[in-house]
C-alpha cells in the first residue's frame, strides 16, 4: 500500500467515523487491520504519516 492510499483510507475513516465506527469503537488502526494491513505495516505507515503531518502543521503554525 502506498502512503497516498493510506492517507485516503484515513480520510474515508474520518468521514465515516461518526456514522459507522464510533458506535463500534473502531479506531483507525483496527479499521486498517480489518482492511488487511499487518500491524507492523500500519505502525510504519502511521509513524511516517504522523511525522510528516506534525512537521507540516508546526511549520505552518510557526511561519516557516
């Protein structure tokens, strides 16, 4: 799975969370494992996603 596909799944999960996943208490990690991703692959891709988005948010916030 590419990083772009991973991010698209994250956006889909966020859009559907209130109607589908909140009641079942399905977090994003569980959602991706249900889609067939291994826990190690999820951890790796999620760390990459968080690192890049953390930098982007902070660079915008601090005006870099």
